[in-house]
C-alpha cells in the first residue's frame, strides 16, 4: 500500500500546486479558460495502480478533460457570477445516462419523485426552518447530513421510499458530493413567499422543483441557469457535448461494478478548478498579497506534513486525515497569530448569520455555505492546536500539533515573508488584524484551504479501492463548529439515520 499512499500525495499535491502556481502568476489579470491547462495536465497524470479500479480513475480524468475541452469550445472566459455553477452540469448528465441504461434504477428514481410529492408536511417543515434560520448557519449542499442541508432532507424522504437500498444510496449521493443541479432546498419556497405567495402556493413550487431535479435533471439545470441569468455559455450545449464525451466512461464504470453513488459523484467534484477555483473571481481575490500568502503557506504546511509522514501511513484514510487536518491547523494558527481563534470567529459568523436572515429574508440558499466550511475547518484546527498547546504546559519547547500520530509542520508559515510582516500592508504600527482580515476574505471562499482539489483527488484514489461502496455522503458526525460552540441543533442531524 505504500505505493498507493505516495501516489495519493503526489497526485493531490500536483493538483493543488497547479492551482496555486496559476493563481500566483495570473492574479489580477483577465481569466481565460486555457489558463487552467496546467491543472488539466496534472489530472492527466493520474493512474490506477495495484487493486485500484481504472474505471474510477478514468471517471475523474475524463470528466476534467471533457469539462475543459467543452468549455474551450463554447467560451473564452466565464463571468465571476457564473463560475460557481461550473461543477453543477456533470451530475445531471450522469444521472440521465444511468437512468437510460438501467430501467430498474430509473423506476426507483420515479418512485422517489412520487414520494417527494407525498412528503409535503416534511418538506414544508424543513423549508420554513431554513427560511427562518432555525438551524443557524448551514451548508445547504453539504457533503454530510447536517441540519438544513439538501442531503439531510433527501435522506428523510428516501427513508420513506420503497426502493432498493443501493438505489437510495445512489440518489442520496447525487445531491451530496454529487451536484445534481445548482438548486439548494428551500430556495423556491423562500423566493415565492417573499414575492407574495401563500405558504401553500410557495410549497407547491418547492415540491415541483425538487421533483424536476430528479425527473429531468438536465432540463432543470438549464432552467435554473436561465433564471439565474447565466450568460457565459450555452448550458444545454455544454451538457449535450459533455454527455457525448462521458457516456463510454460511465458505461465502463457500470460494467466494472462501481457503485452508482460513486459514478454520480466523481465526475462533478473534480472539475471545479477549471473555471471556478481557477477563474476571474479567484484572480480578483488573490490580488491581495496577504490572501495569496495564506493560500501558499497553508499549501506548504500540507505538503510538508504529508511528505514527512510518507513511509509511516497505516491506511489511506490516514493520508486524507492528515491532508485536511494539517490545513485546518495551519489556518487556525494564522488566525491565532493575530490573537483570534475559532471560538471567537464562530461566534461572530453565527451572530452575523442571524442578522443576515433578518436583513435579507430572500437571501440565496447558498449564502453562508462556505462560511460553514470555514468555521468547521478552523474549529477542527483549534482543537488540534489547543491539545498541542496543553502538552507544552507553558514551556518554550516547539509547538508540534498532530493529527493522530502524525505531526503537522507549521514552518512554511514562519518562512512566508508576507505573513510574517503584516505591517507592510496597513498602518505599520497597528498591523494587528491584517492576517485576520485576509482570512475573513477566505471565509467566503476557503476552497483551496480545505482543500477541494486535494480531497477530490484523494477521494477518487480511495474510491478506486472501494468502488462497490457509496462514499458519499459522509456517514459520520461532522462536529459542525456552530453546533458545537453556539447553536443547539445536533438532534436534527441525520448521520446516524443515513440510508
């Protein structure tokens, strides 16, 4: 397995480094699709070794390549307002391919769609709770089953649906790591209510769109993008061409016995770097030297920690845990350099959320999505650093945070000239919140801190070894930061009841 662990690290860091180097070189400039070629080239080097399923690796590689080539054929660039959606066009296509290829699965999806209509009381309760901010900050398209998320609601409906359990898991995966359209549960209800509809009328619209996501996912996404004013390219043409390019890869995965849940998720979660993480909005954000320095330093911590642990990993899950744990600790450490910490920030952003609900009752369903990711990350990092600080017991010995038995190397932060000289970016004698302010920019967009290209690459490697088990959504407690520190919503989670 040592070869697998080293491959996981090499492929994941190649993807991350491609992003970081592109941003470093291009930040502040005008984005064009071809800027993402180094990332695509990094993905092309992914291979299946040992017992890994080649069909799983190919789903990842071919999706990224197809996504890049189709976008190039349709447009030269993407508006910032349109770039979050680029990873939402793949799952609808794959879902339709699977339904066309498997009549029994198509029947199960239809049964689920009918059950949605029969679940008005449940959907109504959850829609009202989301609209009113009952659950606090929530990630509506979360990769787990947290309260207020679409996957939480879908799981509750599936529990009442009489279809094979593996079909349930595929449908659930399609709206967790898989991104079956850009829709987040509760959005239609909230918008209709604010526009003057009665709750009954608003609920009818919510049920209709939830059904359409599964009955006609491609048409649903086309309509959603039209309503959102997406103008960067023709979405229908994208999905038609993407299907043409991907149909053989999907069939190969089916023939190889890959779980439908994995087939539905892998093609979507790997393409976001092309046109989203590498995109105009990211170029604009990274014009700020301190923001760029945070991304570089956190990447350095992750790579150094992973490289030093090579040769001692006991499982591939440990590789993934160290990758995400190291970036969590690194981000929290940078926060603490300005005398801030996760509990303070979680309290701040949770209070902000409740005020935001009152100011903007027709807010987008995904508004606080990445705030939740950021809070969960720094809360995990705070726990790691807190434990390490206690072990120092007030001594001057080096701080050595750990994820499990693996140490986290924080030296790339101290070697970063910009992060160590915040006075260069403010009134020099008062540079006490410079790094914190940069982290608050990243709180809306922590994708390269969490890091999405790394977790996507590593998860594909893991799924290639466990192809018959649906990897998504996470069937474990996420230790949501706001629930652990401020809000009391644990009892509304679904992780123990996952289908």
